[in-house]
């Protein structure tokens, strides 16, 4: 808006989310997911939730993940890919070619009603996408109190709080170092709480109403001034 020389005051209203959905989980279902996908207490599980399509840049994510596994062969790290789409077969072949089929699992499509259980089965949300607008999956992950490991992108500038709710990366080296940082926080920092300071749906509603009320007051004031003039 600023590049178009928009003069009126601009209000930025973060998207609200139903935090209760991501905290009220079915622990039995979470345990089933962990058992099904071999997510042990000793392992670190990364989760990707997205459509398996070109714009999500999953081939890049898999390549970075494979290099990290190669660098730390003894680390019990896994990647759970949730979602379906036109690139599924291509991605499955890439996993085989990279030799990481024992560390990567494709869960397929998961109904939104139960997605919170999948987030809670994991430790870190990961994405290499550069095509996000609101990035609701980032919000969902944080609401489940797991940090995000995301491709560096301007859309995250005011959302990703470096070291507090996640880390960003822009190449292989920064992917590995950011992942190492988050793993250390998860394992050694009891005060690490990614879910803090998230907007609820009610916060969003209240902010929108406040902006509209302000606009109504300004409009009425201008009308009154016009009549008096």
C-alpha cells in the first residue's frame, strides 16, 4: 500500500486462530500416530503440512533434510510429510534417490478435524515455501506449541520471532544450524514456549470492530464538518 502512495492510516490486523482446537487434543490419537510412523521419545520429528505441489518447494526441503541427516548420521531425526498433491510420486522417488526413505514418511491427506493431533505428534514444523500469503499452517503449528523452521521470506518478517517461536533458513548451512538451535531449545530450555503471544479469533474480531468503529467516527466527523461548512 505504501508503494502505491496510500495516504490514510494503515492498520495491520494479524489473523486470529482457535487456540483451543490445538491445545485440546486426543492423546490416544497422538500416541497412535507416533506408533504408526515410528516416532519414538528419543527422536526429533519434523512435520510438513501442505499441498504436495511445486510452489511449496518440497524438493528443496527434502534435499536440505537429506544433507543434514548425512552430516549427523547418528541423530534420530524424522520428517513426516502430511498432505497430498500432484508432486507426490516425484517426491517419493526423490526420497528413495536420496537414501532417506527410513527417515521420511508420507502420511497423505489428513482431515482438518484431526490435524492438531499430527502437530502434537511432532516437535518442529518445517516449510521451504516462498508462496505463502497468510501462512495458516505456521499459526496452527505455533498454536500446538511447536516452533517453526521456515524458508526466509518477507511475509514472515513480522511473524517469525527469531529464536523465540522459530528460526528461518535460506540455504543448506542455515537450515542445519537453525534446526540444531531449535533441537537444543526443545531438549534443554523449559521456558521455550512458541505458542506465546498468538492472536485468538476473538482478538481478531475485537481489532476489526475497533478499526471499523474508528472509521465510522471519522466519517461522521467529516460529514458534520461538511454540513457546517
